[in-house]
C-alpha cells in the first residue's frame, strides 16, 4: 500500500479531514522537504517515474524545490503536466513502463538532452489490479513495477554512470513481509492469478533489483536503494473496492481513512528523498530503507536475498533482452 500508480489520477485520494488527522498523529514526522532542507541539488538531474501522483508527486516537487532539474515520465503526459503546473523547469515525457518500445524511445530521447543523470526514482506502480497481460504476455504488476524499471535503468545506464558522479537509483517497494516469495516456477501467474501474491512478488522484486544493481554500479560510483514509504493513501488503491478496504480496516463505511493509519504523501516521500540524496548514505548501497534509516537484515536473509537477486536479474535480462555490461 505504498507507491504511486503509473496510471493514477493526479490527486491524492486522502481527503482533507483524513490528512489533518494523520498529520496530528505523526506530529513532527519528517517530510521530503524536511529531508532536503539544506541540500542544494542545483545542476543535478532527477528522473522520477510516477512523479505526478501521490508520493511520486511529493518527491518530484521536493527535488525540484531543492534545485534539481526534473524529468517526469508519464503514460498520460497531459495529466502529468497539469499535476506539475507551477513546478519550475520540469520536463514531462511520454513513457509506458509496460511497453519496452516506449521505454527504449524515452531513454533515447532523454539521453540526447541529458547525457548525465544523477537520480532515478522508480516510484510508478500498480497494486492489486485485475489479471492483466502486457508486453509479451507478462503479468502487469511484475511488468510495470519491476520489468519496466529494470529496462529503464539498463537503458539509462550510460547516463547514470558517466564520469565520476555518484548517481543514485531508488526503487520504491513496500513494508516487507518475510513470507514474500518470487514464484520462480510461474513468475507470470499463468497457472492461477492472485492479485496480492503478484503484488508482493513485484515489491520483493524491487528490493532484490536494488540490491543487485548496487553491486553492478559501485565501481561507477552508482548506488541503489529500495524504500518502504509507509502507509499512504493515494490513487494506487484505485483497483480496490470500498468493501475490500473496509474489511482490511483501512476506511470506514463513509470512505474515511481509519484515524492514525496513514501518513501524508509528503511524509511518505521522505524516505525516497533521503535515499536519493542523503550524505548519511555515502558508502552504503543495496540497502532496504524505511523511516529514513537503513533496515538491517538478518544475515541469513541477506545471503538468501543476494542469491535471489542474482537469479531475478538473470530472469529479467532473459525476459527483456537487456543487461548491463559487466566489462564496460
């Protein structure tokens, strides 16, 4: 229940009363703007997928407010432009993460104008959608949340690793459950679709992707992190019925958020902004982060993650035909 939808509307689903209740609960909790206070991103270029809705929009605004040149890919550029009205210097570019041709075209256009990129925040996503097939018959959540961002990072690799820069890639995951698994024998859920299992798989894929990417990028100065933004009510939940959300205890019969459950989009964006910019993370990488801190893994779980991360990377390379060269 975390990141923003690639096809979301441009307004947060939380109503004003809910936001005020949650603000009072959290009190002095940091926002993305708080995290970036005193950080000057002038001259740096950031790409934020999903940067026109929910926590993606909050992240994009905060990065731009700190001086970054901002690029927001969008499946619906007109909607994105309206959401980002008033943000100085933002570039909105068409991108459909479920379409590798679109991803390739976006990467080529961006690198012609911006040969060096400093930040890539992979915040776009979809959650618990009806069974949908995209691309080459791929399950939509795995395709959009993971494979599209895997392909985008591969195609932007030259710009992320040029020169002696210290680029960062931030993959937006969710609150990790130890029961999450990659369905290795049926990763596309061809033998029976479970929307929540598919969502969990895609979010675990975000964590494993960042872990392996960091190992590949270290010698170029690139580091990658995965992030749990916490509970934030945004258009990401658009595929859920009110009855489902009531049964889960998220809302009441009037559609109001359960008091104390959700953070605001700006608070949810705090860890994204922290992972993308914080000097505290110098020398770190591949970590899973929450509440603006690194979540230290159990050693056995970390070893298993590293093996699964290698396996997932190989699978993703086979599915997309893309792989970062290891001898460039």
